[in-house]
C-alpha cells in the first residue's frame, strides 16, 4: 500500500508536522542504526545493509550479496521503511490509536521500535502501550525496559525509554522538544 499523507494527516493531531515526523524519524533511526554500504550480519544473524535493512534470510551467507549500496539509496530505503511502518499501523487499530495520541518524539520512538521489531513486534508491548494510552510515561518507560528487546539492545532501549518518559528528543532543540508532553 502506498503511504497516503493526506489520509494520515486528516487523522493526526500533528497535521502540519507529518513530513517532519517522517524526516525526524529518518534522522533518528539513521543515527541509531548507523550506515554500512556493504552487507553484514545483524545481531540476530540476518544479512543487512544500509541503515539496518534486512536483505536475506537468517544466517544466509554474505557471499550471496556482492554489491555496495550508496548512502542516498540507503536513505531512500530507510524513508520507505518508515512509511511502510506507518501504513502497517492501520492493521493494528489499538496500536494506531495509541500512536496518534503521542507527541512527535514518542511517535519517533514507536516508529524506531517498529522499524527494528516490525509493527507486529511493537504491538506485543501491551503494557508499555497501555501505559502510553493513559499518559503514564514513567511506567511506559519501565515496561519498555522489561523486555527481551531491551536485553538485546540495552543502549537503544535505555535511550528510547528516556524519550518515552520525557517526551523529548535529545539534541533536536526547538519545535520537537516543546510539543505536547
């Protein structure tokens, strides 16, 4: 399904900032993932390239992937992946409802988690999502850290939990830091 910005914007309390959401999420995830122009195995054993883009089956040999990926192409894949996750949210109505209620920094964290774990994987964080839905950001952060994901990627999980709790992206300044806590 192609991302329909107008449809999403009509549903979002952040109508003027939808392009900003995608751009901020792209920068955030790019910084988290880091860029690699040649294939490598991610921590879970999947052939990966660019900004954490899976390109093969688990434990598949990297000899099957003899190419380099230019950074602009990797950035386009990343943006496409974010848009794809936004589209997939429609399949999970309760997750989509929680997502729509959050400020942009928290939405960026949820998109980052969906990028890493898939939207289905994100939907399994039921306690975290329930806490977000009632505005209990301290508990949301605690629930995010009480997971296999947090054990596998502890620094990322700590950073995400901090943003879930504070509602602020570190180092973004200006408009993102001051929006709807």
